């Protein structure tokens, strides 16, 4: 019975369920929690080999352990281009190639505009803009060797809408929008597509983690801040990261081979409301 469960069932699963990303190697940066973790789980379920790299090495490791014995975890600080280069090299050394990069790593600092300091501005840009760029650049070098690649960047409605407490964050993600388009054009001849996903307000994740800062800066109590999170959302609810992750599966799949330089709204109409 044990042999049936351990040996035969996995073989049958592979035979009967066609998996969208079978044989692909995916690196999810910032994949230890939130949206990145939801994407890693769905990629694994679709048959991809998974590498999760994150500043929080322990969380990346336990995410991988829960996912698959073959999944690889690494520590990376995307603010340091040498660190992201090293991670791409580790993935290629381990799996022989890199097919898909999703970079979810980002930070958001809450600052009224008149209080933004050069140090806090630079910190946000070092992670969100410079970090995103050099992750893409290192990954594209590895992908060019195979003539195939899927790069997915993560933007935000704040890159276009005005959120006065998140100016540095919104501006850094506007840089992500721009570099996504440039990279898409530059690397299209090499079989690499580059697209941005724009999640709406997600459940959990970085915005909820800013609760204390928002309370301090706005003076609003927790229940009012909670109500603010759904205020003005056309669907009247926030989006689950697992819903957004489906877009990342599709963009990485063969079905999206001719899709590049796009900015995919998964915002429930938020940007146009
Ligand atoms: N949460 C939302 O409502 C929302 C909305 C729109 C866009 N986004 C974007 O979606 C993405 C994921 O957001 P989330 O809410 O899941 O965030 P999260 O904070 O839950 O996860 C971000 C991950 O990035 C990692 N990270 C942070 N700094 C890093 C660094 N220097 N190097 C490597 N890893 C680092 C963190 O450890 C964490 O695991 C982000 O790019 C964010 O800007 C989030």
C-alpha cells in the first residue's frame, strides 16, 4: 500500500494531468510570503522546478520545504546587484537553466510627502527599482543562452494613481513599469517576454504589515484603517494573492508566447474607478 502511494500515484498524476509549466525552471524572488509565495505554490503545482530567494532566508527555506523536496531556497538582498547575480548563478548551477523570473521583492515606507527624507527615498528605490532592474538583467543573461524566457515584474496601482503617503513606493514602481517595457522590446528577439502584473489591494501582504505606521501617521484607529482598505474598490473586497497568481501562471505559459510589454491589471477595476 505504501509503495502504491509513494511510487505509483505520483507517476499516474504525471501521466493524467497535463501541467502548464512542466520542465520549466522558475525563480521567485521575494517568494517567502505574500504574492510571491502564492505564485511559487501555483508554479510548483503546474510542474515547474522552484527556486525561492528572499531576504528572509528562514521563511524561504520553510516555504520550499513545504512545497517540494527539490525546491531550492536562497537568501538574496535585491538592493545588492551582486547578491541577485549570485542567486541566478546558483539556480543555473542547480537546475541547468532559468526559464522564468518573477520578482515580488519590494518594500513600502509610509511618509507624508513633506517628511520624505533622501535616505528613505533611496532605500525604497534601491529595493524596488534598482533591485528589480538588476534581477531582470542577470536573469535575462541566463535566459538568452537558451533563447527562451519569461520575466514577470510586479507593479501597483500606486505607480499611476496618487497615494500621498506612498510617494516613494509609487514612483519606484513607475520605474518598474518603464523598465518592463524597455526590457520587453530589448529582449523580444531572444525569445524573452517581459510583462508586469498589477495586483489590486491584496489580503495580507505588505500593506497590512504597515498597519502600525499608518496608525501613527494618520492617527486613525485600526477599524477605520481596515474600512479604508476596501473603500472605493468597485468589487467591495480585496483580492486574494492566489487569484493574482493565476495571471503569473498564464503569463509564464506557452499560451502567452506572443504577449510582451504589457501591464496586466488584476485590480478589480480599481485604477479606473
Ligand atoms: N499587498 C498589496 O496589496 C500589493 C498591491 C499592489 C502591488 N503589490 C506588490 O506585490 C508584491 C508582493 O507584495 P506582498 O504584499 O506579497 O509583499 P510581502 O511584504 O508580503 O512580501 C514581499 C517579500 O519580499 C521580501 N523582500 C523585501 N525586501 C527584500 C530585499 N531587499 N531582497 C529580497 N527580498 C526582499 C520580503 O522578505 C517578503 O518575503 C510587491 O512587489 C508589492 O509591491 C502589493
